[in-house]
C-alpha cells in the first residue's frame, strides 16, 4: 500500500503529460497559464479571508460566548456537556477554531470520552458555512447569499443535532 501511495502522484502527473501530448497541447504554456490563474485567484480571495479571520477574532475575544454558553447550559440541563457548546457554535464560522476546541476537549476529557466522541462526530457532520460563503461567493462576486446561508446553517444545525443523537444512541452518556 505504501508503494502505491508513493507512486500515485508521479503516475498521475505522467498521465496528464501523456494525455496533453496526445491531444497536442502546449503543456508548458498551459501549466504557466494555470499558475498565473492560481496566483490571481489567491489575490482575489485574500481580502475575504482576512476579513473573515478578523471577524472571527473579534467574536472570540468579545466575551459574548461565555454569556451565550451559560444561558444554553441553564436551558438544556446537566445531561448535555457544556464543553461542546463552543465547538457547536463556532464550527459554522471557523474550522480552525473548532479544531482547536476539539483538541482542547481531547486533552481535557480524552478522545474516547463522551464529549470527545461527540466533538469528533460533530466535526465531521458540519461545515464552515460562513467561511465557505464568504470566501467562495465573495471571490466570484456573488452578492445574494440568502438561500445558501439558510441552507448551510440548516444543514449545520441538523449535523449538530444528529451528532448528539448518534453519540447518545451508540455510546450513551
């Protein structure tokens, strides 16, 4: 298996080159054009990425999260672990922030604990909706995101609820 994985990329590149030669494409010019387009895409995406990182940092350091989590914990009761709330709330906003929270959960409770399993399943069941919409829609100039945002947040909510249900059904409390 290791040999196959080591050879896969060179074989893929060789296949692309052979196909380009077969189709009589100027491979080097196409490669350079693709590299230029990639740099231009990175330049176009950069402002949206910086603004998203800035907004997430303001949100994280504002102190509003503590207020929100205490209110949610009082409403839901003792069966729901409060340590998962930061991840559930931040997952649609920032993948990196939710991974940091998941790592913190692993170090405090262990990856095989109830909260560790819950955070793992939640990480795989949800997406970074705000990041995706900001980055991808902004980079191509789409301004009307209303339905995409609603659909993405609905899918995230279903993913979070499903994570809780799956962990409770398979692993108990």
